[in-house]
């Protein structure tokens, strides 16, 4: 088991071990998992605008010192101009990324809103950003799992989420994106790394005006269900690996209830 600092995002994603996002793919179907991670045929996944947006906001809030080093704000509104293209070329040669005025403003507004929330500030008052953990779970045979903590401090794990709605409707995002699986899995990995008893907290920040912020923890029942799902998926994954069988959606012809429960 290990806890690693200063590991780049690229190196983390290319490291061995099963992540929460990989379990999401497996939960869709084992065949999807095989195609994405085992076949060697899957196309390289490219950064989407939403992924880029999330990275910018995460860096601005959790690593402000790194933000001013890694990013350059563009004063040019038109990306087609020669001046803008020269700025991009120069910044790229220096290992920096150019932000549009809209991207920069959004990042600063999100950071400002989070830093005005006393509960978010308390959770981020001490600790470290972007720590990576790799561990073998003794309850899951022959499988290494990994996690990348947005923020880890004594007694608390913080995960920062950008969202459309940071109010109670954030519960819809938890269900849709299986955040209860992430909370339980990350808490489990922290325990196995010797960081026991951490409370898992979500800081949700809206990526549009007025950049509302909500701070949440999951119920005991949700955490229990998340941990149950974690063990179910990981043990099924181990079984698929052992048998080298990766089934798809259906096994035969199955009855589908489209309009009835």
C-alpha cells in the first residue's frame, strides 16, 4: 500500500490498479470494461470541455499556487487572431495553458464562492491536494485498487464537484454518477492506507452565476450501499478476470419492461 504525492494526472491514470471510474465502466457491462481496458483496441480518450473545465476549477480552488504557474489568462477575445495564436504557442513551449477570459472568470468566481462558505473553508483549512493511493484490498482477492483524493486532511476526505445545481438536487448527481460508490471506495482505501476514521465530504460548486456552493456528507445508509456496491463490482471483476469471460448486456433473450414496473 502506498500514498503518493506530486503524481501527475497522466501518470495516475496510467498506473496499475482499478479506479472508481473503471468500476463505472464495468458496471455498464464487463464487455465494456474489457473493450476499454483489456482489448488494446479502444481509442485514446481525449479531454472533453467538461473535463477541462473541472480541472481548471479544481486547480484554482485546491491548488491556487499551481494555478498561477500552469495557466495564463488571455486578453484576446478572438481566438482566430495572430496575437492569440502566438500567445498559445509561447505558453505551450513554457508548459502553460491559455485560458479564455470566460474560463478565467469562471474559475475565480467558483474559488471566491467556495472560500466564502465557512464549512468548505474549515474542511480545506489543512491538508494536501491530489494525493494518490494504491492498495490491495484484503477482502478482494488478487486486485489492486487506487484512488486520487482531491483533498486529504486528518479526519476528512474532501471531493470537489462542479455541477449545475449545488442545492439538494445534487442528490440526483450522486445517484446518476454513483458518487456513493466513490465515497465508500475512497474511505475504504484511506482506511487500508492507515488513515482511519475519515469523514467523506462533498463540496459542490455551481459553474454558472451565482456560483452557489453546498457542502454535504452522505447518510450512513448511502455509505453502506456504496460499500456493498464496491465489493459486488470488485469481486465480479475478479471472477471475470479468472474465467476470462466478459459478458455484455444480456445472456440470451431477456424480457424488458419499458412501461411497467
